[in-house]
C-alpha cells in the first residue's frame, strides 16, 4: 500500500497545505466516509454540509471553504482536478514487477523493453515493439508489427490487430479491440464483396479507451485518435474516423465510417453520427442524439424528442407525420393571403 506525508502530497500537487505536513496518508475517500488516514475532497458546494463532520486527515478544497474545514486543508484552485492528480499517486498496477510471465508467447522478432510487464498468456506477434514500463495484463494479443510506446497499460484480454500504433501513456481497458476490419463491402448485384482494410489505427499520447470498445482500422488510410481523447465503454468507432485532441466520447456511442470529430468535443452517451460528416471543434452532442449532417459551428446540439408520457408521445408522433401536409396548407394560405 502506498503512503505519503501531507507535505509530499502538497508538493507533488503544487497545493498550499494548512496543517501538519508530517501526517501520513495512504488513500483517498469521500467527504462523508474518509478515514483518518485518507484524504477527502470537496469540489461540489452541494456537499458543504458534510465538511463539518469529516474525519479525513485532510481535505482538498478551494480557499473559500478553508476556514470551515475541521482538519488539514489542501487548498486548490480546482479541487476536482487536484483530486484526479492525487488518485494517480495511490494507483497500483495489478502486475507490479517488470518481466515476462513464463506462459507468455513472444515472437523472436518482437522487441520488448526490459522494464515492461508482460502477464500470463499474452501473445506478442512478429515485429511488434513494446516500450519502456508498458504493462500488458493477462490474455492480451498484440498483432504483428504493432507498436506500443512508453508507459502504456493494456488491461486483460485486449486485442491489438497487426500494425496498430499506440504512442505513450495510452490506457486500454479489458475486452477492447483495436484494429479490426472496418465494415466495408461493395455490392455486385445481390452479392457483397469484401473490401479488405489496408490501413491501420494510430492512437496518440494520453488516450484512454474503455472496456468493450471497438476501433476499426482504416480502409486505405489510418483511423486516427489524437492526443488526450477519452473514450468510454462499448463505443464503436468505424474505419477512417479522425477524432480530434481532448474530445470525450461517452458510453455506447457509435460513429460511422469517415467521421471527422473536432477537438474538445463531447459525444453524449448512446449518441451517434452517420458516415462521411465533419463535426467542428467544441461541439457538444446530447445523449441519445443522432448527428445526421455536418456541424460546422461549435455549440450544443440535440435531436429526438424529450421525455413524455407514452400516450402523449403517440399523439405527438401522429402530428409529426402531419407536419408536411400542414406546411403545404400553410404555404397555400399565405399565397392566397398575398393575393388579397
């Protein structure tokens, strides 16, 4: 179990400490349940009532709440960001020591750093490269000529197809598949002719990919995931998509082929985008929305209908179907009015 003094925590996180710098802590806790050897945090003012009874060794909070803190305070301009950075201090790999498990199969032509951790039943294919301090947990499969940079972490049963490239500090959670064939077919009468996918997938620094997510390889050019992108669980990203820096894609979202998603975008849960469209930088798409055409200006976008009782929804659907005839009738009324 990792432990630090509050002084070390304050130095690492660049925070002002009000309290005993020698106090030792070994974990994080919620404001209401943190123990005397843990650090709590207050980022949402809605929880201020819990502060008075907090039993933590210290609390990460903003300066305007410091006077109300009954324990040591770690003062931050952005408590939630500081909490996120603190969580990294206490994280421990499931596999803790460098080396290759005896059951792993490493092709003779593969290159694996001496500081990497390779778990049980891992397969590393011909010509693959595994960088310094990268962790590959049990059951992963690394295809031929795939490349993993430094400090990557593949959780159990991740599959990287051939020639997939990961830069540094990429995290991929269990069951994700990177580099499977894109869904490409040409129709010859009644027959579907497979288009073999000749591109790959390129993932830049500091990307995190959730469990069960699939990112397809490009048909000719690569599918690209830029630096800092965060992708939730069970997301589908089709061939030749290009995801811009620091965008967030929430769970169960599906992007069809050749979507270009800009920088700093958010795709809400279970949203989707049709193929061959562009979404500008700074766009936020609401959960369950479908993007059916390009969005060229930043902002918030939604589609679909809001929640209502089923009986009301059924009546509304009938009215939706009547909108075209209503519009034609209105146009005729306006035309007749103009004549008069």
